[in-house]
C-alpha cells in the first residue's frame, strides 16, 4: 500500500474536520453530569476519577484556587467555611426569598448585598450564586474538553420545570460566564422523558419522579403533537437522600451512646451514613465504622433497617405524587409511564413503592442520575446537527399584566409551546392620560398580589385622549429558553416602550408549586374577588365620567336634578368601601338611571353645537 503524502503544512490537525460538539449538562443541586451524543448514541463524560457524576460543590482556597467536585466536598471536613454546596437553591433568588430560608442554608450572606442580588461570603470573597455556578460549569467544560480532545463552546443546560424567569436567566448567565453558549434551556423532566424516547412513541401522559440529594420533584408531562406540556409539578425543596443520611447517622449515634459532637464530626458521621446507604442498594447488609476522637465503634446496618429509616421520607414523596395527580385531575390509570430520575431512586424501597403507587414498573434502564444529562445531550445534538427529536418546551407559568384594581390579565397562558409571541390591546382609564405604567407578572392567580412581580415599565408620550380611546398593544415574546421580552405600543401614534424582563430575584420551587396548587384550590374565590374588583373599577369609571360631566355641563341641571345625581353617586361611593358586589351593581345602575336625563340634555346640546352652521338640506342629505 502506498503512503499518501500531503503538501508540506497541509496535514490536518486531528479533529480539524469535526464540527465542534455541543454538550448536554445536568447542572444539579448535589451532582452535575455532562454528556455528548453522536448519531443518537449518548456518552456520559467521565472525570479523571472515572466517575460520571461531578459533585456540585466548590471549595475556594485562601490562595485564590478553586476546586470543584468530590475533592471539594471532602474539604468540608477540613475547611467547612471554604466550601459551598447546593448553590442551585439560590439561583435567581433575591434577598427577600433567602430571608425565608434563613437557618436552612449553611451560608454566610453578605450584608452589603444590593439590587436584590444574593451574595455569599466565602473564604474572604464575596460571590453571587451565578459566579459559583459558573465555577461548576467551568469544571464541566474542562471535563468535556479533556474527554473530547477539543474545544467545547455550546451546551444544552437543564433546569427544573418550576424555575421561573429569574432562575433561568441566572443559569444562562452562569453558563455565559463559564464561556458556554446555551443553545437551549430544557426542563429536567422533559429531558428525562426525551432520554427514554418518549417523544416519538405514542402520545400520552407521563410522570417523572425525581428524588435527588436534597430535593424531590414530581412532574406530569403530556406529550402531544411533538410538544411536552408540563401538566402539573409538585415537590419538596427540602426532601431527598440527605434526609435518609441523617436518619442513618442518628441511628449510628444512638447505638454509640450520646456524646456532644462538633459540626465537623457530624459531617463525618453523615459521610459514613451515605456510604452505608449507597452500598445497601446492592447488598443486604454490612458493617460500618464510626471513628470520632479516640473512640471507634462498629455498626451493623441491614436492608430492613435502612428501609424502616427511609420509609417516612418515601411515604412523603408518595403523598406529594397523589396530590399532584389529583390537582391535575387525572387518574393514576391515565399515566402511561413513570420515569425515575435522581440518585435516590436507586434505593430498592423507592422503586417498589413508586411501582406500587402508579400500578406499573417505572422506567429505570437508564442510570437515574445520568438520565437528565442523556436527554440534554440528545437535544444538543438535535440543535446542532439536526434531527427529528427536536423538542418544544412550554411556558411554565402564565404571564400577564396588571390592570385596574390589581387584576391580572393573562397575555400568555401557561403551557404554551415556546417560542411564542402574543399580544393584547389595552386602553387608558382616565381622560387625558399620557402615560401608562405596565406591570408584568407571572402566576396562575387572578389578583396581582398573589402572583410574582417580574418587571415594571412606563409607556410615556400617549397623546391626551378621552378615556378608552387610546389603543395600547402590549406584546409578550418568550424565546426558546423561556425568557420574556415585553413591549408596549400606542397604535394610533406609534409611541413605543420595551423591556427585556430581567428580574433580580425569582420564585422558589415551593412557592412555585404552591402557586400552582393555590390557583386550583382558589379558582372560585379568585373569580369572586375578580368580579367584585371589576364591578368596583367599572363603578369608579362611571363616577369619574359623571364628575367630569358635572364640571363641564353642570349648568344644564337645576338644583334638584343635581342633588339627585349627587346622592346616587354618594351611595355608590359608600358601597365601594365594602365587598357587597350585588349592592354595588344595584347602586351603580341606580346612578346610571339618575344621570339619564342629564346625559340626554348633554347629547342634545352636543348635537346642537355640532349642527350649528349646517344647513338643513345638508342635514337631509346626511340622513
Ligand atoms: P441532585 O439531582 O440533587 O443533584 P442526584 O440525582 O445526583 O442529586 O442524587 C444524589 C443523591 O442520590 C444523594 O443523596 C446520594 O446519596 C443518592 N444516591 C446515589 N447513589 C445511590 C445509591 N446507590 N443508593 C441510594 N442513594 C444513592
Ligand atoms: Mg437532579
């Protein structure tokens, strides 16, 4: 065989002809995973330690070094103040959100926080959750580049289905900081469903049960016409494998006999507990050593004891599942498949209990702690190379604006396939109104104070017109990542204002799940409140109009007529302070009747004014 020779300097570098690869990233609370797909075959990229999981833990050294992964996690024993874990819980959160979590977070918050952004004090540095997540993403990028032997610049990153605009924006910002272009943010349950190829199988309803280290999420997805709709989500932001570790640690410590322990020693026992738990997935029992100080004790743990310790937590997840299924108004039998996600679903107890609840064996052939990254990698390949498994996501919560009386007018409803653009027309409330303040909110409830405020802006320069004459078109656009842009335009003059909605804080997952639940539970009361508010707004509008008319044309009335109108108006005003909608409607009708004569007189006068100087034959022609 003849060797081929190329012109000097023409030898292609290895991989030169390969298009840069796009990776799929599951940026988890406890662990992160990165994977890549080629022709639909997915490879989970392993680190130097041979493991696919990368602990989502960062250790910041005194010397400015940054350590990510299992080694960083182990530093907890040596330098706990330098180690940050579970940063995902703070993504897109504001100071207000974090206050409610006080005590549950092991972080020192920076008191100089400003602009609503949370900052942490770690080893003398002040860091935002976005920066800390970026450090994890940098380690992921480096792992991928080492494994693929080439530059990696593009990624699909997964986020929980309940992540709001702020948390999604924060995730995207973190990726950008790490030098990764986010091709798409995909919902975690959707990615898991995709990994099982549920997109091209028959349409239907699927449950994704995700039990990780510190969080539990259950999502119901409906696959319809190539779109995954999130029908319902629920969960508990403080429920997971960590709770089982605690229960085992307490069991060991009880056997050992009470003794005061330092925080570091407790963490040490927890690590032994976690190891014991993970080993018992494959074995029926084993012996564990707890070494603290100069005392070393041996503890025997078998599967039955582990199951007994874990049962209350597993039961709690089942209870949440039942609630979500009930909220979504579906029957267990309607669910065509259950996907297991998260390391804790490896526990045999979890598998059997979930199978029992849903009445079917869950899908678990794909590693539950890798399945989300597998779906993300398939999506990354689809978005770069192209494939028919291209996925559409949906808006997680309805988006709308505040109208008079604090009522929410939804512009884009929940579960709309994205990208999507929708617009609605609004008008002015008062005569001569030249500016309109636009308040963008997210949520399912009817009233603004029960939804999340996302942004406010003002449309100025509306030409003065009579109330209700201006035409203001408010357009909402949600891009493929679920990020929102809002613009407003007065259509008769073209006056325009626009904001890319970039809130400095977001909803937390419990709040989100609660908002969804509340919207179902409170649908009826919300409607009552809405009707009452609408009646009040309507009555107020009439009063404003009557007042303006009295100022303009009050001379058309005699004292008695005027008195009657004023009494009727006063009656409505008194009732407006209360909540009796029927009474308000009746009084408002009475007020309309009382002003009928006045309205006719004004009309006559208006016609007379308009006709002044018009000749009779012209008028005939017009008639
Ligand atoms: P997250 O999604 O929160 O980042 P993971 O899905 O990686 O978390 O799950 C981490 C949890 O899974 C930890 O509590 C870990 O102890 C648990 N886990 C991992 N492997 C096993 C196993 N073999 N048996 C039981 N629990 C396990
Ligand atoms: Mg996870």
